[in-house]
């Protein structure tokens, strides 16, 4: 390389980054690789300028600081969700599905047995009594469904 310089001499003073960060950027193919402790200074300068230009316009890859910030935000959100699950403010999907399936089962069983259980009770009754009995049985079914919710 015609424009070879030692990385350690220019990384901090010229580029304003550590040699370690330069090597990370070289691994990410942002800048030319380090060969025997030396770099192509002109090519490295051009590529760094282009990299920082893209970052300034929002086209470049996220910086390490941005990645850490995003990670902290995600971790905070996860802890918030875990807290909500612990305090029963948030119900897990599995728990919700189990409750809904149990309620559907009770409703199905109750409605399918309605035609067998009511005729003997209703036989020979007046219309008002029949209406009251049906209403009472309907409320019994709804109360059974409601007990599932209260158990949690």
C-alpha cells in the first residue's frame, strides 16, 4: 500500500476513535482492514467520511450507543410487562385462551342440556311461570360463566 500508516498513530489523533473501534468497523466492512498493524490512510479517511455522512443523514447503521439505548428501552418494556403479569394487570395469552375455552364448554353444555332439563319443570305451568323459570335458568348459566372469571 502506498499510503500505509500505523493504525495506532492515527486512530485517536486523526480519526478520533480507538484502534479497537477501527478494527470493529473494519470487521463490519465500513473501513479498510488492518494489515500488520497498518492501514491505507487515504482510503480509510474516505470511507470514514462517507460513513459519518450516511450516519448524519440517517442512512448508516446504528451506532453502538443507539443500539445500547434501544436495548435498554426493550429491557425496560419487558420488565414493565413482567410486572403487569405479576400484579395480574396483564393476563397471559394461554390463561386467556384457557378461560375462554372453559367458558365456551360450560355454555355449550348448558345450552345443549336446556331442552332436556326444562320440559319437566315447565310442564303444566302458566306462561308467566315459564318465563320466570327460563329467566332463572339463564341467569344460572351466566353465573356459572362468571365464576370462572372470579377464580382468577
